[in-house]
């Protein structure tokens, strides 16, 4: 099936360094989890400024992984938050969560399958 990230582009950007990509992926897992929780709390509290900030940071994070769907979702979340739209933010947050989880799952598979047998 289609990956939600561009593997060739990702490898090219990082000189094919899988170890470094693995570390980046672990950071993404850690930080995105925290930011998605924060975004959810901000949305519940109606704190759109904080929501937009979380979304903006997430956008920066996923942009390192050549993932069009995750980047699109995070951008939509930021834009929805800036417009103080509860409905759009709620949908965009759900989409961002889904895309980030899918990205992490696919990165795990990709990194496992790309490692040369030692």
C-alpha cells in the first residue's frame, strides 16, 4: 500500500542514516504524544492560542518526515485554531492524531525492514 510518507525523500534528506532516523522517530513519538494531549486540553478549555501553538509545533515536527497527510492535518488544525473554530479544530485534531499515529507505525515498519541483517 501507499505509505503516508515519502521514504526516498526522507532517506535523501538524512543521508540514508537509519540510526538518526530512528532517534528522530523516537523523539516524534514522545513529543507528539505530549503535544496532542496539550492540544486536546487547550481545545477543551477553549484556549485557541495554546491550541494554535501546539499545532504549529506539531507541524514543524512532522514536516521533518516528508508526510503530506500529517502535515496537512496539522496545518488545518493550526488554521482552525487561529479562526477559533471549535468544530474544525475538533475534526482537525482527530485527523492529526490519526495521521501522526499512522506515520509512527509506518516509520517503525520502514526502519525495521530497512535495517541490514547484522
